[in-house]
C-alpha cells in the first residue's frame, strides 16, 4: 500500500509538471495572449471591486473625487491626510424649541464644512411608549402642583401629549430620528483647531452642542462614504435624536438663502424670502475689501439702491465723496447736509502740477510706517501728467513718454521743490505732498521752462519737444482757468458728504473731461489716504476701536466716463489707488449702465488697449461686491467684464430682472434678491426705484 501511494504521488507530480509545461508551451506560442503582469492583475481586481461597490449602492465617482491623496493617519481627535486635517463633529445637543430654519445653522456652520444629516422614521410603538411616560410625569406634576400656574402649565402639556398619543394610532403623528455630522477640513492643525472652536461656539449660540468622539475617529471618517443601508445599521451608535415631523420640516435648510452680517443694515430679501443684512465693511476670508460694482439700466432700481446704501454709511459717520451726473445725487447730498462742488469752474481750480499723496508706506499686511510715501507719490504724479499729455496726443509713444518724464523731473528740481537722485539717495527727501498750494509750480511755468530750452538740451530731438509744447500750450490756453494756477478749492476736509457735479465738465472736449476727472480723483484719493493714516494712528494709540473707525467711500457714477479702454493711464491709476485705499479704511464704488463702454467684447490688438484691458480687469477683481440689476440683453458684455465667476443660471436671469431685483455677488456667494423699497426716502432720492 505504501508503494502504491508513492507511485500515485509520483504520477500526480508528473501530471502536474506536464501541465505546467503545457501551459508554458501555450504561452510561448506566437499567437497566445500574454499572462497578466502584476500591475494588470491589480488593475483587474480593482475593477471588480469597483463594480461590486456600484452594485451595493456606493457613489464611486464621489469617492474618487473626495478620497484623500497620499498617506492617511487616524489620530485621537482628527485625521491627517496629505491635503490637510479633518475632523467629524457629532451634534449631540439640540434646542428644546427649535427656531424656523434651524437646520440652516448646522448646514452653514462654516464655509469649510460639509454637513451630513441622516433621517429615519421612529417605530410608532417606541414613540407611543415615550409619550406615555412623559404623560404620566406631567399628570403627576398636575396632581401635585405647588400653585395654580404650575397646574395650568402641566394641564397644557397633558393635553398636547394626549393629542400626540392619539396621533400615533391614527397615523397623524410621526417622530423622526436624526443624526447630524459636521465634517471640518483645514490646511494645518493650528487653523483646524481655530475652525473647530469657532464652529462649536457658533453652535452653542443657537442652543446646539457637538463633540469629537476620539474612539470613533476612523469609523466616523469612513462613514462619509457609507451606503444608506450601512448607515442605517449603525444609526443608533451616532448620537441619535428624536424630533417631531413638524419640527424637522420647520428646519428645512435648502429653500432659505440669507445674508446676516452682525452689523449690517436691512437691504432686502432673497427670492426664498431670506433677509439680507449687509455690512460692506465686514471682513471674512472671501470678503477682503469693501469696493463695489453696480451695473444696471436707468429705471432698474440702481439709483434707489445706491442712495439706500449711502444713507446707511452717512448714519455710521463715514465720509462720502461722489461724482454726480445730471444732478442725480445733488438733492440727496443737500438733504443729508453735504456740499455740491462744480467740476469745471474757475472758482474751483485744481492745479495740475500739485503733487497729491497717492502712495503710503503701509504694506499689504498692515505693517510699515504710518506715513505718505513721498517718492512713490511723486513718481505716480509724473506718470499722471504724462498720461494726461498722451490723452491730448495719442501719437506719443513709450520712448517719448519716458523723455517727457525726465523733463518734468528736471522742472521740479529747477523749481526747488524736488531733489536730484544723488540727494534722494542721501535721505534728503522733500515732503512734496505737504506744501502749501501757492508753493507748487504751474503749467505756465512749465511752458516757460520748455520754451527756455533753446538749445534742445532737455529733449533727445525737436519732435518730442514739439509734441510736449503743443500739449502744454493747449492746457494753458484752453483749460487754463481750471488747470493753470494755484489750487483754489474750498476747504472740504471737514465735510462729511461732498458731491462733485459733472454736468458742466461733460460739455467740454473729451480730453479735458478725462484730465479733470483724473485730477479730482487723485486729489480725493490723497485726502482719503491722509484720513486713513489718521484713523490708523488713532486705532494704534487706542483712542478708537475698529467700530469707531471713520471710513471713506468714493462713489463714481457713470464710471465709464473715467474708466474705459481709451484711458489706460487713468485706469492704471485707479487700480493702484484701490490697493492703497483698501489698506487705509477706504472703498471705491463704481456704477454704470453701459458695461460695454468700460470693456467691449473682443481681444485688444494694440499695446495701449492691452494695457487698458489689463487695468480694467484688475479694477473689477478688486470689486468684492457686485450688484447686477436689469441690463438689456447685455449678458455677453457683463460676462466679458466680470469673467467666469458668475454662473450661467444667474447670468441668463439679468435681462429678465424686474425693477428693484438684482443679482448679488459677494465672495464665493451668489444670490438673487429684491431691494427693499422705501417710498418715504424715495421722495428725496428723486430717481428710479
């Protein structure tokens, strides 16, 4: 028997070897399919696993988009992945009497939070037993009440519970079991701890409570991708809470969009009847400035909206400076005690050669010296003058502009108000932005300086000299009343509301309009920066707090007159000023009814147009808030101006908006709303709704 077994074993081994040889011979056949490599075998197993997951109801596409990349560690209170830190908060405390839309506080706990809500129907027998227990307790309280008030309160609860118990038999009363998880994600552990603390404090303010379950970190993390069947089986392990169907319906979060800034004023309601309390000075990770862009045709409600916002800013004590056309804001300005200033009058002259403080030593992060940058302001001033000359003569190229800048620099040195580069390097920097108005040179003096250069030493050639001389002569002869001579503008530093009337100015030649607008804009920005530096100094000394800061708003109505592709130099000045104003408590509001005048559709061809489009794009990017009122089939112009940040569903709504309706863009949020119409104030607004 032993030999037989051995022989059988030998036969088996021989058969096995022969089979292996047979397989090998088949694989070596030129027409045979090659065997799987290790990678191919793993891929096949993965495909089979994915197919099984789909059959079980898993959302495979969602998993592939959200699964962590790289290594993953399940630590005590968080999960560490290659992309950051994650935690799962379980809501374990709920208010006894939830408010309307109470789930909204949980679903919008933070912008970096995903909320998962599980809902199941509770077994009616379980519901009935709980109600009966509560009924016995209330009946005992009613029989042994200390006074009539307690007995009456208990009787009311008894009646309610009896009605609920009857409903469980009749199918009217249904209890739901809910479990809510908040998935929080941050880039690093420090910011994550801050986020968790903010979310917990926010929930506590609404009567909710949440906790991190350290022992269940891995299970809770994996539960994000669990199928409904698996979630149901582990349901009662994840902080369940019983709630009535009525309370659950009352908390519905998906049809209620709102904006509730803590210090905001009532602006209107969304299309889902959510209130909009708006504060343009609020700062969040997505709202880093207070600049505003308002687009809309005449009669769309744009004017009413702007003046409503200005009323609020006036009430806060902020300073308002605006450009008005067609007496649009004159009545409102006088009603709130402001002053109206003409923009083209010898009585209101602005010396084009006066250097305004348009740059500061304050850095982007708020550090740096609390002073005006004299060199930066002077350099910007020279660029502004050359830009004005190029508005008069479009043939002036970059090389000629550089030559004119050098001439202007020599002129200011010759007048004794500026220093050579050698002196500047030694630290001898004049305070050229703080001189008295009579100390600044004038256009007539510049004209005489150019004419005195009989040997053409200042200019590389006679052509450049001729172009500059003709432009200066035009400004002196045609616009001398408002450009040539010391600045003669009434003292407006103490006025809270100032309205510059553009009507007279807009009757002048287009270059004159643009130059005067640019001069006024630079003067206003200079005053706003000086005011901002003063506020920053008071804040640093503790004299005022952040709520006591006086902000400055510069409103430019019909802004396409100033900012357009034909004014690349002015557009660049505005973009630079926006950066400075943001650091010093200022904001620019731009309004127009013709966005295509600012930036037409199409690709620019010339270098000048490319520069203008680039500057306009910068300006629009600086506009944190965008309000889009009715525009007549100009969706492509709006898209060209704003970019791809506006979803198509909102873009297509713009030509269908009714009076007072607007699409509101703020940070990462886009919503449709209706501005609250105030019929009493509208009598003063004197505009469209």
